[in-house]
C-alpha cells in the first residue's frame, strides 16, 4: 500500500511532530499521506478521507483508534495505531519505538488484517429510535446520581433475569480487555465472534458474566427511569439517554473494524507483555 491517512490526537504529547515525521517518510518512499490533527479533536468525517486511501494510521491511544474505527466504519479501511500514551491494547507501536519499521512493513505489504466484530445499539423510546455502533462495548449505566439501578435482561425476546447493579456491559471480544476486564469479566481472544454480558457491581452473590453467541440479541429494559435516569454509552464516547418506557437493544453490527497486525506473536503473549507495563 502507498496511500495513507493520519489521525493524530492533539492532546497527546508529541503527536504533531510524529505526524510530520510519518508524512515526510511516506512521501520520501513515493507514497501519499493526508490528514493530521482534526480540527474538532479526534473526530473525522468519512468525506475528509481521500478516495485513494488504503490505510488509516492513528496517533494517540486505544481511544483514538476506536474513535477512528467508529467514525470511518462505512469506509471499511484497515487501521493501525501508534500509542502515544501509557498503555495501548490495540495499538501496534509504542511511542518509545521507531515508526520506521512499521511504515516499511506497510509500504512493502508485510502485514495481515484482522476483522473485529462490532456491536450495534438501538435506544427506543417515546420520541423515536437512536442508534450507535461500538468496537469495544455498549454500557447501560446511571446518568448522574450514585444509585443502584434496576433493569431486566431479555435474550432473543425471552425474559432472562432482573438485576440490581451499577449497570451492565455488553462487549465484543476486542472489548473484553477494556471495561469488561476491570469489572471482572473474561478475556476473549479477539478473533472470536461472540458477545459478553458483565454486570457492574451487582448486588447478588451469584451474578457472573454471560457469554453469548454473536447472533444473540439482547434487550435491556431499565426500571424506575423516572427516579433513576439511565444512559447507553458507546465505547465510552457517544451517550444516549434512555427515556421512561424506553429500551436498549444490542445486537451484532453488520460492519467490521479491520485492524492491521504486524506482530505474529500469540494474543495472550501480547496481552501479558502489555499488562506487565502497568
């Protein structure tokens, strides 16, 4: 590949210089490199990306890469991230490493591409339907007041259980090492296609994560919404408030995120190495 698009998080130290260095090197090798630091932060509209683009390079952390995946999901472009922060599960290169070997691999087509499952959420209520998409997770949580939430879970339209908890996480295999991991959920190999439901601080002695098929559909029906405002949060970014009488429907998205992989090391070895840096 030879046509690249850069998305740099201006809040991370060193991104401007790193973006300039990457663009200069790509051009010195006969390629093209558009983009840079978005005017409105991290968000990029698909219309801003040149048609000939073959790869999106993000400079920041996992959040920058995830935001790019959500913003540009319809373009179906492969992404690769350079971690400019402390820890990145999804990024391929850290700020302490040279980006030249990464760029050489891309320019010389020495890489593989993984398809990562995504989730689609529909918030339905009296005022209509609003939707969102997530690479990591969709979380049902409180809006503001620190109160225990009450909600029911339906699987494939059949009643499953009622919870008293701080919320619940529906995550993809990619998102299993994010909020799900912190909440005590299982780690899932990223190539798997399934969904994990993990209650957050559930007031129950037997509340555990539930592993579902990728084809299952989940319906979350919050109770007491008048007294306890609740929201659906997509990848920690997009927030949709749930109206009284509303529901949150979660299912597998039709779109995938395509992530470029340079390292052939097993997933668990990579995870162990990255967690050792914490």
